[in-house]
């Protein structure tokens, strides 16, 4: 623990430095405060705080940083617009305001996870603080290698936890809370995968009339997968061209690449109705198809009570294959996540069922075919439609929550200094400006600010979604997944086999479930997870589990009910009414 002797030694050291420099302690304090005032005036606006409140918050950071001044601290995150802003702007501001020399590295997501695993396995410190997905919450609380932020704030970090942190203001805090009730990660940025569509095309009278005549219901935001499929077929096969340009009713990607795994682990099965009811994740069976009993994973195969290879998952995978083949541009099958992301902005895609709001900033750039001359978008985002296995009370889709994580193997002083930085880049002083830059909101107060109201018309529904009660149905991977890095890497190769036609969806998912069960069986035998580790169910006839309530659900006789849509403006009215 950082004790008074450490603080005393530091104060003596600092006093000696000040004496040699000819500056008094008060002069140095004034210099840090001047830096804070400079940043408040030049960068940290708008904010939900007044300038006076911002200065008061930063004065706390100046004081709390005293024992760490001059230290070199290294943290890391994946490469996103939000994190680039932190690395290039906020790290510099933090250094100037606190005197802590902060370096914020940016790596690809896979590299972040690999280095994180290395430190967890070796207990040798690589970084002092990590921003990694809250998808790893099940990993972090089981292995005992990750610092509980709840414990940190109550014990050695008590004097270094900002009184204005306001944990309840974080919209993703439930995603970073484990079954033991403790917070293990602090949300830093978040974004959802939603439905994206060309609102201007959907409003064309001739297209509306033609669709209504063929399908018997209105062209609008699809409520179910049946309507999404009808709309995809309509634009790809009936409309074909708009303003002289070939158009498609669907967009996706299918190259054998790790990003293909994210395409599915990021809740594709839950959208179809895989797993059980429950928020933020289904219980006892989650959207990965993993069943838990008393917090212990017991299997993912249907024969163990799981749902990874159940009818809902097979249906979802079959639709993924069919839609890409029939309704997406031919090149989509050979694309990765990053390659496919910009395609809708080129102006020939009518809709996309699975679109990350992290692309919002790139989709609103002036001059794009999907942006009007006044800067407003021709497109909108809305809740993704749900499949025939979905029931009210289930999650509807995925939300990515990059979160600050600290490992027990990091030396205490370095960990506490990094904890100050984590609080700084999520503080109310800077969070609204960071939200405007990266469009990955983390605080309720920022979402409901006047600044976001003013921006809303140019963001295509982002603000309306995050203000809506529907928001809670989009959640990250949950605590049922006992080792995210090991299990997640199984998905892309198995899904690729289905995408290429090498295996049927059923065969691919049978293999995926078998491989997941094998890893969880090894975890159980090795006893490396002292808390809530796997305790695998014995295999039994699948029909036994189909006869039980909830997941896995038996195959439906009709997997394509009548299509259903809702007008976008009507959807907004429903959200507004629900908020009151």
C-alpha cells in the first residue's frame, strides 16, 4: 500500500528539486493550475460542467497527483478515433496538469488482448493500465489476476479516487460488474451495432408503392428478420438501380479472418433469438450459447444444455450465408470487417442489419454520396430487427464497451497513477468533448446535454438511440464466457467453413460447440479459475434439453412469419413516449 512514508520521501525529493530550481511549491502548484485553466479554455469545451466546476475537478487531480509527479506511466488501448484523441490530446493535457509523464499507446485490438494475456500469465508488468473490451469481464473476475475496481476504490485507491467520478452516471457500468457484485472495469467508450438504412430511398413514393404492392405491408424499418429479407430482396432484385447506379439490399463480409469471429460473437445469435431471456445477458444460457449454473459454465453444446449449435443459432448462420450470397455485392464475401465498413458510405447499399455506430463519424463526412449538402445524413440508424426465436426480455444486439482494466501484477504506485489517468479521460471535465470527437458516449449526463441535442440532426439517430429505453437491450459479451481470448478464436475458422460452403451451418456449429466444450473441460481439470470455473454437464440426449423451459429451443415449424415494419418517425415517437 502507498503509505505515508512513501509520500514523505516524495515530498522531500520534490522539495529538493524545487529548491534547486529556485521555485517554491506554491509556484509549481500555480503552474499546474495555469495549465488546467489553459486546457479548460482551449480544449475542454463544451462540458456538462461550468468552467468553475471543471477547475475544481482538475484541482483535485493536481493535488492527488503529488505522490506520482515525474513518474513515467504507460497505458494502452486499441486504435479507435476516441482513443486517438486520448493518446494525442488528453495524455498531453494530463501530463501538463498533473506532472505525471503519461504515454498512451495505440495497438490493434488483437495485439492488446495478446499482450494482456502475456501479463496475466507471466505476472510481468507490460502496461500500467489497459483499455480492453468489457467482453473479457468473465475472464477477469474468474482468474483472480485483475484488480477489482470496487476494492481499489475502497482500499489503496481510496485517496486517489475522484469525489466527482460519479459511477452511476456511466451507462455501461452494469456490463463491467461481475456476479460477485464488484466492478472490474471502468467504461471509457462504447458503441452499438444497429440497423442502418437509406432513409431517403425508403421515402421515395414510387418505391413505397411498389413494395406495398408486392409484400402487402409498408416499406419501413424492419421489426423482424422476415421484413429485412423482403427489403433486401426488393432492392437487390426488383429495384436494382437508383439514379443510374446498381444498388444492393444488404451488406456484410465473409473472408476467413479473425474479424469474422467478431461478426458472430458480437451477438448475431441473440438477434435471431438464441439463448435465454435476461439483461444484460441471457440466463442460464447466454447469446454465445454457453449455459451457466450458479455462475459455473456447464457447456455450450445442446447435449450439455447449451445453445451454440441449437436451432436458433443454425437459423441465424444460415441466414447470414444466404443473404450475403443473394443480396450483397459480390465482393462482400471476400472482405474483412475493416474492408466492408466504408462500403455503405459509397452510396449503393439500401440497408445493413449489422452496422457499428463507431462508423458514425466516417459516415457523416461532407461530400459523401450519403450526406446532404447541408451536412445532414441521407441515412438513419435504428434498432436491428429480431429473428423468429427472439422473445421479449432477451437482448437484441451487441454493444462494445472499451473499459479501463488494472492487473494485480502492476506495481502499486504505477497502478494508482494510471488509475488517475483513467479517471481523468472519463471525467465530466473532458467526457462531453471526447464524446463529440469519437461519438462513443459513456455518460448519461453527456447524452442528455444540450450539445448532443444540437448535434442530433447530423448523427442519423445516434443521440435518439442512446436516449431511448431500447438502449439497455444492446449489451456486450457477458460473464458466462469463462475465457474470452481462448474461446473467441474458435469462432472465425468455424464460421468461415459455413460461409465458404465447406460445411453446412449445422456442421460448423456442431464443431464450434464441441471445441468450446473441450476448452472449458480443460479449464475445469486444470483448476486455474478459482472463482466460478467451469463444471461441465455430462452429455445427454438433445431432446431432453429441448423439452426443458428456455434455451435451447426446438426448431420452429415456421421460421419466416409475416414481415413487419415501423415508420422511422413513429419509432422516434415511441421512444420519446417511453422516456416520459
